[in-house]
C-alpha cells in the first residue's frame, strides 16, 4: 500500500506562484512514477505533469509548459509542483498520483484558486 498526501494549495492572484507538495509513504519501492492531475467541476481529471522515478524524465500538459515544473526529492519521498505565472484557468483541485507496480494511488487533492 502507498499513501499519498497533497499540500500547498490556496488562493493566489493571477501572475502569482504556488508550490504544491506531495508526500508518499508506505511501499515506496513499488512506485515507478509520480504525477499531478487537476480537475474542475463537470470536467474530466487531466494530467498536468509527471515524473519518472528511474530517470526523472518529465512530461507536461501543453497548457502548463514553461510555467509549471515538477520535481522530486528521493531523500524524503516528496514530489513538488512549482506553479508560476498562474492564470484563472489554472483554478482546480490538484491531485497527486503514485503509479505503482500493480495499481495507482491517489491523494485527496488540494484546492488551487487563481483570482483577483
């Protein structure tokens, strides 16, 4: 089993920055990738960014390229999402996902609101 807990959401003005954190615990060795998703009411959950554990390769949604950065810290089993130049359309609940060998594990999400 893997437990995933997000933190760092909040209210920010357009153009501002936030850093989300994701803490993974439990069967860490089974995880091969970590990812951030986001969801707004009435829409499907969408991939924002992902990072592979083996080589730290990353991929991003086109809508966040150049503004968001995903990074990991193996020493404390954390994954971060640095979000810069935030726009109102980035408003969503952000979820962290751990891709493990036999299944995926989701956190409960953290709300990010971009508004003046």
